[in-house]
């Protein structure tokens, strides 16, 4: 199948927008465009495959199901690329790999965030549908660039989080041991208390946006399941059983509000690491 004229354009050698942060690989996406008469899932897949094969080797395809991938024509279009299925919440690709992530599940998007901070040189995501709140928030948080017209994903410059929530999460990210997946007797109560302090002081948060922002700003895939559980629980008024209660949030809300003052006066919502 050939890609319709005008739907695929050449890729520039420099990706200025995403390379503003040199520690993170640029992330592209192929838009879901069912209203475009030239669009189809097959065309979308071929655009993604052609993106991958235009990148310097090594190349990898991150899939949720190897069988699904093998039954799709994409396996023909990406012949020669390594095929990687995540195991145990993480995936390994060769250093410097260009990574194509077709039809990612939530867990796979979290793994893509890890790869963007680690082994990957560039990444292209093929989202499935357009009604997934977490997927939308993830693309915004990572300032994904349209692989066809090079425009930022819609809404990238609208903050995902209340600036005070962002300040608190920035501070939390800098203080926790990320090897403990937010489940350690210290990190768990600290995370819960930060979220409680925000919520009881009127700084609510959308949980999908919170998790997406966190993945784009230093938190790891292994932490997001716990973060989502704590955030949902705090918003529902859940009483958590905590073995360690030494963390104090006294004075935190005033500090976070002060940290957020520049954001209140014009922050673009761009992720910071």
C-alpha cells in the first residue's frame, strides 16, 4: 500500500522543539485522523513504519503483543528492526535505538517515558483512538511532535496541573528514591501526605494528568501504578495504613505556593526535569 500524496513529508535532521531538553529523546506521534478521507489505520501504520526505517540504526519496535504485530503489515514494513515486548514493567533496547511504539497500552506509554530518558535516540508513538484521557495527557506532557506536519500535539502549551501541584510534585521527585517504586515505608507515606496536603488545601488534580506529567518529569514507569493508587485514594478519602509516620507536611503548602508564583504569572506548562 502506498501512502497518499501529501500525507508523508521528509523528516528534518534537527528536532529543535524536543531537543530543548538534551536529556530526553524527541517524541513524535502519528495522528489519529478518521475524518480525513485519505486516512486509514493501515496508512497510519505505514507512516510510522517509514518514520522508523528513515532513522539511523539500531531500530526497535515496542509492542504489547508480538502476535498482533506479526499479523500486521507493519512487520513487513519494519523488517530488520528488533521487536521488543516489555517484561515486568520495563523493556531493553540497544543504546541509541530509534523506537516505534504502535498501539501502546498505558503501561507501555510509561515504559516509553523511561526509554526516552535512557537508551532511545528518538521515539514515534502510534496512538490508538483519540478518546483516551491518559494517552492525551501523556502526549501533551511529553510535548510530542506530529510526524507529518511537525506541529506540537494540541494542548502542549496548556498546563496539565495546577502550578502548586506541579511545584509539590517537582519537590517530591527530587526527594524520593526512585528505586523503591514509591512503595518503600518512607516513600509511600511521603507521597501520600504530599497528595493529601494538596487536596485538603484546595489544589485538586486529575489523576491521568498527574501521572502523565510525572512520567515526563523524572518519575519512572515502576512508580506510576503506586502513584495512581495513592492519588485515586486521596481524592476518594481513603484511609491508608502506613507503618512510618515520620514525614511532616507542616509548612509545605505555603512553600509550594511560593514556588509556584512564577507559574501563576505565565508558565507555559512545559515539562521540567
